[in-house]
C-alpha cells in the first residue's frame, strides 16, 4: 500500500508528460493549452493485437491453408472471414478509383491531405449512421499525383461513440482492427496540414474544425498495401515514402531531455531498463489505470524510491548515482516487476 501519510514519497517528481505515438500506442498524451491531456485512445488495451500484416499478406496467409500464427490470436475460420470482409471492401470501392464516382455518391473532400495517409473524402450520411458495413466505407483516402489527378489509396470507417459506446466496436472479425478515438482534434485550416490536437480557441485561430471527440475511427488500406498493417494509422507506402521502421520515431510525442532515458509502463507490465550512472530514468504510465514504480518486488515495497500513484500519462523521473541492480514493482499490481541495471 502507498500510505497517504508517508511524506517521503517523491510526489513532486511525478507529473504528466507528452508521450505515446498516434498509431503505435494505445494512449497518447499531448500538451494542449498548457496542460497534458489524453488526445488519443486506441482500444481496448490488451484485447487487441497490433499486427503489421498488410491486406495482401493476410490474403496470402489464408490462401496458404495453414493455421494462422498464434500471435494473431485468430482461428483459420476467423482469418477467412476477415479476408472476406477486406475483399468485399476492395471490390465495393473499385468504382471509386474514379473520384467523380465518389463525389457523385456523396463523399466530400475534407480539405486537407495528410502525409502518409491521404486526403479524407467523407460521406456524412454514412459517417453518422452508426452502421458498420464493409461494402460501404464511411470515408475514402486519396492522394493527388503530379498531374493533380486523385488516386485512391485507402478507405476507412467511423462509428460514433453514441452508437458504438465507449468501448472498442465490434466490426471486422478478429482482434486486429485497432479502432481509435481522437480528443480535442483540430482538422483543416491554414496552419496545420494534418490533424492536430488543440484547444477549441487555438483551432479557431487557425481556421480549422475542432471536435471534442470524433468517435471511433479506423483506416483500412486495401488499395495501397500497408507494411504497418492493413489497419495501420500511417502507411509508409503513401508519400512522403519512408522506411516503416522510421515511422514511430517521426510520430512520437515523448522526447527525452539530455541525460534522460525514457521507458513506459504499458499493458500492466514493468520493463527492464539499462542505464549509466548519473542518467535519469523516466517512466511514463501509458495504461488507463494508476500504477506505481516502487523499489521492491511482487507488490511489496522496500525502503528506497517510490513514485506514489502515477495516473494515466503521468511520469516519474529517477536519477541513479550508484551502479547496481534495482528491482522494482507496482504496489497495486504484484505481477508487475522489473529490473534496472545501472552501470558505470
Ligand atoms: Cu500497477
């Protein structure tokens, strides 16, 4: 237990810091209006599987006839159903390779083209109907080529939280469809080319469109194959082209200061870390519940450091002046244990 009367707790070191990366972490915390808030939730943590398999790779996997690899947590039948949904989506949107057909069917250009994603052409009737139908995507993604012709690169879906609820919607078969919700999102306007987190006032100043929440959404790349997964947020095969491994770096919000090493608490687990003497280790809690970083093991504290309760997005920084191996735990969750090796 973290005692309330324990005045030795270094609570002052525990504060919220920007952390996470859109499309790579379940939660993202950003500084908006001078305050660190949750700007993106991808859910639900733990129950979904983040897979880098593209549409064509999933198809190939199914066609090979073998049981899917266990890390997909899907049966062969489920994989078949998912591939069937994606095939339906591709067939149904074939006609939208001609942007004129999309416009005629009510898809409207949202005004901005986002790097590594494309421009959203949203059908407002489909967006708000709360119905998931793989043959009727709520938005289409296009990029404009040098001749200013629109090229179809992807599709996507919205499910308003009003209908789908606060939990991850059931839509595509299996656990691969990592739907996300943006909070305090500013889209369009002159200053920001891509969707950006902002206060309503900041967004107004930029001439953008602000929403407190846009509901659940997902990108589904059945036209330009995505090496970060068919449901990936970003597609490195959509300009500006870049190696897939570089994408997380470019999208991340936690930038450690000089002499700091960043680590995260994610999915109810503490990670091992290795640092040098005189470096500062900074933990950020990426889970939606509080945890602690406490010297000790299996939930039992030993005299030494203790972060106290770290809420979602909160960080805790600790500088190590002595080499050694330190075991740490979470006093709320005894199964969370990690080790810090400090070397000279
Ligand atoms: Cu915990």
